[in-house]
């Protein structure tokens, strides 16, 4: 019985982490520090980029600048689910 409970807890934990990660990605955009364009990076670029709490090191899709781009929240009225 304890194996079933442990597996259930682990499954819920992993599912919760996956949902949280998706919502974090979908609800966030970045602003290039060179051209000031706001963009949402590709999922792989977002997940692999070095990051700090408010910035992520990525390549801007508009100007090609590699740098620490500032994170901005997407307005609440945007449907991202």
C-alpha cells in the first residue's frame, strides 16, 4: 500500500512541476537590452538559457544580440492556456 501512496505523491509532484513550468513560460516575455523589442523565446532557448530571478541570457530574435534580457510579465488578459 505504501508503494502506491509513494507513486501517487511522486506523480502529483511531477505533474504540478510541469504545469508550473508551462505557466511560467507562457506568462513571461523578455525585453532585449539592445533593441528594446519584447519577445517570447522558443521553449528550448528558454529552458536552456542561464538565468537570474529577473533576467535570462538569450539571443534576441529581432537583432541577434546575446545578452541578459529582462523578464516581463504578460498582461493577465492574454489567453495562454
